[in-house]
C-alpha cells in the first residue's frame, strides 16, 4: 500500500514566490435577505466510485444551498500535485482541494496559501482525535488540511485459530511473546505460522515499528539525518532473523509471488493466525477468511517504548484556498462534507473509514463497517506513534530498507553487514536528496 512519495518542496516554494499575500476576499454578501449566488470549484483524485459519490454529495449540498454551485475537477493521482502547484502560482487554484500527506512538508512552508482550520470556527473539529490533528499541524500550529479518512497500523487475528491454539491475545503480545507463541505453534503443527509477513509488510509493520520502539524516533529526522544508530539497527535485524529462524513467519522463498496478505494461500486455508497490516485492508483480509471471525487486537510493542511505532495517517485531506472566492462558503461546505450525516451516508468508505468519530458511528449503525474495523482504528488513534515525515516516506529511502531486508531473508548478509550497508546507503542518498530539495 505504500505509495512512492517524492518531495515537492522546490515546486511549491517556486509557486509561492509568484503569489502575493492571500486573503479571503470577495466573499458572498447578503442582499435584501437573499444570498448572492456563488460558484466554487473542488478538486480531488480517485477512482470512478469516489467520483460518483463525491458528485452525488455535491449535488445534495447544492439542493440544500441553492445559492451555491460547486464545480468538480477530478481525475487520477498522477500529475495532480504538479497541476495544483501550477494553479496556485497562477492564482487559479480551486476553492476546495483534496491534498495528500506528502504535500504537508512543502505546504507548511507557505501555510498562508491555505485556510488555517485552527483559526476558524466554520468547521466543527470536535469529532477528530485531537492528538491526530496535532500531528498533522505545521510546526507553528497551523492546520491546513482536514483528514477525510484514516488509515493505521493494525493487528488482525483469526479468532477461531487463535482460540484453538490457546494464544492469549487479550493482553498485548510483545515482540518477544510473538516469538514464543509462534515457535510453540509451529512446533506443534509445521503447517502453521503465527504471522503473515510478505516482504513489503515486513518492512512497514514489523521492521520499522520494532526499530522505532528502540530509538523513539522516526526513520529519518527532519534535518535529513538518519533517526537510528547501528546498535538499534543490528538488534532489529536480529529480531527479523529470529522470526524466520523460529518459523514465526514463512520463509521468503514461499511468498515471493504473493502480492498481498489476503491473497496468501496459507491465510485463505487457515494456516496463519494473524497479520500486521493497514486497517483500511480489513475488508479484503476478512473476505479471504470465508466465514471465520476476524478481530483486531493490541499492536505488538516493546513495553515502555517512547514511540509505539503505530502509524496513523490520513488517506487524504481537504484544504481550502485562502484566496477562495468565498472562504466562508468553502469552509461551510467542508464542514458539511465531513460532519453531516447525509454526507457521511453518501460518501461511505470512498475515502477509507472516516476520521471523524461520529461519522464512523453512523456507518457502524448502518452496518457499513464492522466493529472490528472501528476497533482497529480507535486503538491506533489512542496509541499512535510519531507521524512519519515526508522524507521518511521517500521511495528511494524505503527501497534501501527493503533491499536490506531481502538480503537478510536470503542470508546473504549478516546483521552487522546489513546495518553497515543500510547506514552507508541511506546517508549517501540523504545527502543527494538534501541537494535536490535545497535543504540547508
């Protein structure tokens, strides 16, 4: 699920140089008790079902607010940012914009381009987890994007299998206890594995959380230096090796062609008890179980860790152009889009499970989502780790990490060698990226 994310700081800063100080001028006025008609533009990316649901929501909003017309501008993700930054530079950007977490770093530097939701009372933020919103705010406290959906690290378990194996999941399974329980399970039945961990999932949901538990940091610091030391990296690599050596996860040769957790024949055939993945993948993971009960439990961790390693992130966000034709009408629509029960019913899960708690409850009551799905999201919100910054999500940096884990799995390097190689390669790449992004 990891999308390769590139930094766009230079593009955004160049665009910002062409902009004068932004204001919310030209707002609609009231004339003889009748609101002036106004046309707003809204841009987003997504698939056909998202487009259809969003347009339906817009149509319903317009029926409630006849003075407002909202023109949709939509398409795929590729090229979206480039088009948006060009529009911002030419003062032709939409009034309401869908943005991605990858844009936050560059956009923070020119936060005056967007409405600060922390400074307006037009949008009800009470349904959001306050810590989650704080993690998305700029260093000086500006909130320029509101999450439409949420995605988080989750630990899913086939309840029937776990109960049959006598695994106590009611108390948190620490990383060490995962090894103990998984070894006993495989020793009793060599077909069984405790965890599903295809290579990509191993990196995002085991390697990084374990490392973050040790360091208390992100993968990469904001100043483009590595957020880990050799000792922590070696210890993490040794833990990964213990998962293979004790048959907690399958040998890598068995899963090289498996593209996703829920497509693994062993998961489908009830030969794996659980897996660590994105909460948004709950539905396909459950569907593959063919009638078995899928539950979410506490994410593994080292007790007392400064950083839980639980990644909580918005699937995407809405921003309002500070130079909108009507900031008031734009923010009013955003509030309706995120909080109104009718909007929530129309939009459903098209932007993943809603980030607003009352919205999730509406979908629960409608049986559009399962309680286990909501439980996974709620647990992650209550125990979230540090939000990964943009550079930590850089595709070139993550490739280095993935390559090291593959070498380790095939026993082509020792833990010490893998640590030295990863530190050297990551440091060199960061120097290259600093020059590209013009970081001082």
